[in-house]
C-alpha cells in the first residue's frame, strides 16, 4: 500500500515511520475538511468528492455539456468522470446514478423522529 502526498510524492509505509504516516493522514483529513483534498475518498463512499459533485448534477438531470459548463471544466473531463462513476457504482445508466444519489441523500437526512 502506498500513499500519495499533495506534492505528488509517493510514500511507502515500509520506508517511513508510524508517526510520519499518522501525520500524513491527519494532514490529508484536514485538507479534505477544507475542501482541498479533491481526490480523497470520503469514508465509506466509493466516489471522490468531484465525482460526487458530478453525480449530483446527473441526478438533477443535467447533460454532460451542462455539467461541464456548470463546473467550468472540459466536456471530455465530465465524460471521464461519468465513466468512472458508472464503473464504481456498477451502474449502466445515468438513472441508476440518480437513484444512488437520492438514496444517499435520504440516508443522510435526519428522520422526523430525530428532529423532535
């Protein structure tokens, strides 16, 4: 197992100490909380932060071109994100991605019982 530092340097756990790995993990978590860890996977989630943004826009019914314009990225970049999302979710259609987003959103909403 290796870790990729923000600088792009690969760190192998065998070559560094436990304290170094803990410090690296804490830095990555801190970056993710600030929104800087774009490629950091969310705990228990199969998608990166950016892929989840794209999945939400798919769920809103946007086309790849509309998503590209919304995020200010190239159409090819969005196409690649969509391909990765479909593969990671083992989905074959955008509707399945929308259903996954809806299920995840419903899961994260507090129930009426919790709000009382």
